[in-house]
C-alpha cells in the first residue's frame, strides 16, 4: 500500500492511497472522524446569565468551540489514572465573566492552561446589551468524536475512488465532451480528445465521475456506445481531510492509522485465543 500527498499543511491534507480496499478506505475515514480524541467543553456551571440566550443554548454554543489540543499532555477522561473524576491530565478549566454592551466571543474565555485556548478568538457566542452579563465556569475534557460531534477533529473528511478515463479510437474529435466537462479535465488535441496535463501532472484525478462527457458524446450521434468511458479504480482512493484546528491534520491521519493497527492487533489476538 502506497500513500502519496499532493497537499499537506496544518489544516488541510489531500492524498492518494494505492493498493487499498474500499473497506480500509472507509475504516480510515471513520477513524479520523471518530477515533482521534480532542478537547471540548463538556461541563458548565453558570453563575449569572442575563443574556437573551437560555442557559442550555449558551452551553451548546460553548461546547462547539474548537480548542487547541496537545495529546502528549492530555488523555481521554475515561482512560485517565484519575478514574474519570477529572484532573489536570484530562480536563482544563475555563472561566468567562463579561458585562455588556459587548459581543462575547471565544477570545473572552480564560483558560487555566495558557497552551489550551480556542482555535479562533473571534467566534461569536452571544451579544450582550447594557446591564446584561454572563459569568460561568466551563470544564473541557478529552473525548472521542464517536461520543459527540463536538469532539470530532475534522471539519471535512471524505474520499472517492480514483477516476479512470478511457478514450476509444472511435473518437472523432468533435469536442462536445470537452465543452461539457465542468472541471476542465479534457482538451482537444488535433483530431481527438485527450486528458489535460498541467505542470507535468495529469488532471485525470480531478474528474468528479459526473459522466457528463459520456452523455455529450452520445448526443453527438457517434454510435450506440460513447467514445469516452468514465470508470473508477476500486484499489485507489483520493482523500481530502480538513482539520478544525484542534489538531494538525498530519497528527489526525497518524493517530487514525495507529488506531486501525491497534484494533487489528486486538482482533488477531482474539482469534488466536479462540483457536
């Protein structure tokens, strides 16, 4: 199995996996979404809230704020040595005390750990008018996306089978498929259609498998079968992963792969014990 990156930075990764199966591709997607832990606000104690939002709505908004997470310092609460009681190794305390008139944002949250802060400081929470205020304490804990969406480290995480474009010798170069392609994957060269190449790289992987080119080819009256065929390689997958900022996208991928490896090892041991 080979993995090739076409883009990799702190927030977004785009890569291709060769020699995999659909089951493995889906397992990797699910692991990145639900099996990589992050910090999120879970418990809130509200001392004063005279804003226009009910306490429950305010708590819900706070829970969805992505928080920078260092998994070398924090562990999931259920796996912590404190037995789930809550300690500095699995939880972080935030305080919020604001009086209006003011737009309360994520930047107003004060963390007990200076390294654990909201990913963005300008996320709106509630607008306070004159004489309104919010005073509360919030506890963020490490948990998994399979428990609640607020612990998912990804904003977008998906894959598609690698497209395969086949152009037959029956192509007469009418160019209708080129005009119909929404992603400029095809081009007309001499008397036939070919796959566009940009900076030495084929645009074939940008195909969305919409098959509009096939329909356009058939409308040209070329025959009973189109001269261009769009299919997919079920052993090759294109992944796009976007982090919410709580973890670098590289760490999300690495930890998801380690999770799959660990679960596979557990299954092998269980099977061997059963023999």
